[in-house]
């Protein structure tokens, strides 16, 4: 039977789906299929997070995501939920997401005849005078049934009695009031008491009933009952009326005299406690006053049954009905309830639903109508979906990087006079998307690092920023390779980068002599999907450190760094013995060289120029001077700290050795007073020199036609040179510890005190051993001597200075 009563139906009401379910239905009873009726796919219910909105909806109902059915979640007692109201409808909100949609359903709770009529007093005593006339009526208490409609009280039945019958009086509101009717005259002496049973029957199927025991006591004569001037009184009272306010003055009269005419007023027995607490009835005057808080929202209408009873014997009474209508005042501010709130992504199109809002006002009429407003400055708007429901939508595109959070103030105002309003603030946080490319703080970075740096040294820290959020702003740095050769082609060989901090480390020590500069690109990528990236250029400059000692290029020495020269004892002061040529692979000040004579057998005999490295005699040689003069020289650069190299020069003083180099200045003075023999000697030497020069020019032409680079090694044989010093010639014989198969060309500085030296005498034939070598040979003859440069340029790293007249590189190897 319960299964038949719980059959449910649904229909469309004002564009909404309406279901019905019988009260007291068991848990799990199907009310209707929401998915089917809303046109939703059952497979999408879980993914779209279908759920019920309001707390009341979730209390009594549930939705099965398996089949979309709306089920009873808790037994529903219609009487406790809706009281005596004719209709009982529960609104149900259904919310689904992705995209956000809201549906409003109505479930009508059908009444089940689950309550039997009951009387306020199970045993009632009615006193009737024996002189009561036939057909006299005596009011009885009516029965109460919390059910509604056909299930409420529909009839009364009195147990059979020859003296009494039952009459049922029906009021305008449809309520029934039973009356006891006297059918025969009473005789107290014959029968002083009658026992009757009054039965109330409802209209349910099957019908339910309730009974009350009526005891009729026959009394001596009290002829008249009190009589109200109206059977029904109507009065209206504004809510929030002050306590003590007179509501109405009831009046009942009794024509009897004495106690039989004294009337007392009281509430009917079945009057509820709430009415007794709210209203006060003066038993002597019949004045009804307010003694509690009258609130329209608690109850808008009261029906009060009042009886008037006299003091006769027997007592006689009559009844009236007071209908109190409560006038609604605008005393409730609107309420804003958040049903659903989503965090929109920043690129959401205009019109995206952000929140669903439910508004209500406990007042009625215009006082209960609510309007909602938003500030115009916000990128949102409100859309009214139903009577008390709004959706908050975006009105334009949003950018989280400009504004990440909005505090939206929703103003709800009713239409009462004066209007009441309430402001509710919604905090809306925008969800981030990866729409910003990371940006480096600088378009390029310039880094200066000293050579021989430490492995793991931090070269530079690159930094980028991304205004996005969380994963979209998590940056990762990397070094990029580029096409080509050198460090820039694969910078990862030389550098590494911390992908999180952007610190660039050196993986190898840099060598200025190999690399002075290179550049590479650093890329930064965020953690978004897809990832966004940007690049910057790092320019790395390597600065020189004084990490190379000078190297002696001429004269060539052996492993013991010793070189020998032979000069005659007749060598004049300021004569050039030799020139020390050294180079430094460093650059700048680190390659500026100076020459120092540290120790000598006779410090007064020889000296060395500071910058050119020329070794000269400082005085005339004497017989007592030691035959072997040992000179210890140091070549030092200008770095910090300086680095140096040493060379030992042995000068052998011999009687028969070729004359020493004479200073041009000294011999220029002697040439003015030279004898004629000297003039002849000069002419002879000049002739020989001219012939030698012609031979050298011819041979030089052949060298130029051939391989210019190999010409030097094939043209001039070197062992002994005889330079011309104005009017004098001196042969200088060079003997070194180097292997005899090698020959070398002596280079002299133009800053020497002698303005110019020319090698004019070819050496004796040595076969193919010991040649003067160089990479380039310029001029008409390979064997011609030329002015000598001073020192290497600071910018020429990794090579010795070019030989005089030769722009190429010195090479000690001969072809």
C-alpha cells in the first residue's frame, strides 16, 4: 500500500519541472529522473559535478549519479514541514558545472492520512439544566487532525441516545464544530447523568477516527447562556506591535440575574500554547491584549476560539471566533546567499558565469521583493534567472596580471518604504593562464673574467621575471649552442648554468692567449603548457694575467742558457756586443720587457740597455781584464707580480779575434784625421761591399721568384758577420751552445746609440749548415741587413716581435 502511495509524477510549472512525492516515503524512493527530464547525459553527471544546491534540498533529497534519479534522502513529515497549509512544495536547486548551469525544481509533498483525529480533552463534561427546552444546542469541542485536504476531519458521530442528537456546524472556512442537541425534556429526578461517545472521522482512505467521552449532567434551571454580539470577530494588527496594546474588547451578555448573569471569558480548551503566550485575555472584561512579539514571518494569521461562561447552575456557555490578521512591515533586510562560486580563468570570454546567488526577504508583498545591484566600475554584471536567484557574469575580458582578485560588493534592496538593503562582498580570485613570456632584466650581459679563473667560479647571474602565477612563473635557465666553431658554438664546454637561480659558472679555466672574447645565448622558459621562453646574450671578455715568463728568442741558447761571443781586446767603448731579443706571450703591461745586468765578472766593463737589451762595452779593454767575461742577465716583464727569465753571456777577449763593434760617434771623429791608407782601405771595403750587395740582390730576386717564406733559410749563411760602422768594419763571431746545424740572424734595436748597423760582409761558406731563418723576406736581397725593431708590440700575443723588415713570425726552425 505504501508503494502505491509513493508513486510520483512530474510536470512543467512556469517553465520548471515539478515532481510530487507522498510524505513518509521510504529512503531511496525515486521522485523523478532529473537527468532525463533536464536533457542531461548520465555519463556526464559525475564529470560535471551535478549536485543539489540548498541545504534543505540536500537534507530531504539526493541525486544518484549512476542514473540521474532524484531520491528521497530522509523521511518527510508534511505536518511538521508545512503545518496545516493546503499546499506543501519544496524548492530543489540542481547545479551542474563545466559549464555552470542552474535548474530549479519543485517537489510537492502529498499528504498521507497518517494522523487520526483527536480531541483536546478526551473526557468532556456538559452540564444541562433540567428545564432546558427541546432543540437546545450545546457546543462541544471540535477534533483536530494535522492532515489536510480530504484527510482532515470530515464528519462527527454521536453514540445513540433518545435524549440527544448531534448537529455539526460548518463555518465559512470549512471547519466543523459539533453541537449537542436536546431531543427530549430532561428530568433530573429520573436520570441525573448521561454517558455519550463523540466520534470524529476524517476523509482518508481508509478513514481514521478519534473519540471523546461526553458526560451530561442534568442541573437545576439556568435559563440563558451568555451571548456574544458576534459569532466571528476580525481584527488586524501590525507586526512588532508593542506589548500591552489592546487588540479587541469582546462582549457577551447574559439576561439572567445574579450569578447566572455573571460572564467570564476564557480561551477554548484546544487553544495552542503559542496563542496563549502571544495574547492575553482578561476573564472579566473580555479585553484581549498583546503580550508577546507579533512577527508576521512567524505567523501571518491567528484563529482564536473564546468561550463565555456564566456562573449559574448549571453553567451555560457560548463561543466565538477571533480572527487576527498580522500586517507585514518591512522589518527584515534582504539576505544574499552564495549558492556556487567559481574562480574564472583570466581569458574567460564575457558572459562567463562566476557565481550563483540566492536572495530572500522574509517580508511579504513589495517588502519581500528584492533587487540586486553591482558597482559600475567592476567588470561584472548580474543576470536574474528566477524570482529570487541571480547569476554573476563577467562583462569583459579579465587580466590577472593587472588585477588578480576582485572584491565584488552585491547590494540587495527590497521595495519596501523605507527600503532596506544589505551589502555582501564576494572575493573572486582569477585563475592564471600562461599568457606572459618571461623577460630578462637586461637585453645583454657583459662579463669580464680574469684568465686562469677557478673552476666553478660564478661568472654572472642572469635574472628574468614572469608576472604569471605558480607553475606558469616557474623559470628554468639554459645555455644555448650556436652554429660555428669556438666557445660560442658549444658554450656548455666552458660554462654551466643553474637552471633555477640563473647563475652561470665556469667549467674550465680560461686562457687569454687562446680566447679573449666569446658570446653565448641564455634561454629562460616558464613551466606553463605550452611553455614560453625568451633569450639574452652574454658577452664574456677574458682579461690577461701575467702567467707567461719572457722567452729569449735571440741569441739561441742551450739548456744551460749560456751563449758565447768573441771580441778583440781592441774593441772601443760603446761598442755593440750583441742584442738580447725576448718576447712575452702576455699582453699589455704584462708583455712590457726590461733587461737587467745582474752580475758580471767586471761590472765596469759591460752594460745593457733597459728596453732594447743591447750589450755594449762601457770602457776600453785592458790587458789586465780577464779573458773570459761572464755576464748574467735577467729579462723581466712589467706584470704584477713580474715574471722573468735569465741568460748567461760569455764574452771571450782574444787578441786575434775580429775587432769589436765601435761606436759610430767615436769613429766619426777619427775619420776626419785618418791617414790616406785608411781612405784606401775604406774604398776597398766599399768595393767589396758593393760587389757583395750586388750578389745578394741577384740572389734575392731569385728568392722572391721562388717561395718567399723559404727564401731566408736558403739565402744567407750565418756564422760570422762583419758590419760596417762608418769608416770602420768589425767582424763579430757568434758561437752558441745550440746545434751547429742552425744559424741565426742578430736583430738590433733602433734605439741603440748607433743609428744604424748594416751587415755587409757575407760569411764564409758553411755548406748547408747554420742558416739565418725567418718566415718572410722582403727587399731586393735576402742577405741585406736592415734596421732593427726595438721590442714586441703589446697586442701580439703568442708570437715574438717581427724581425726587422719582416712582418711575419720568428721561427727558430730552418728549412
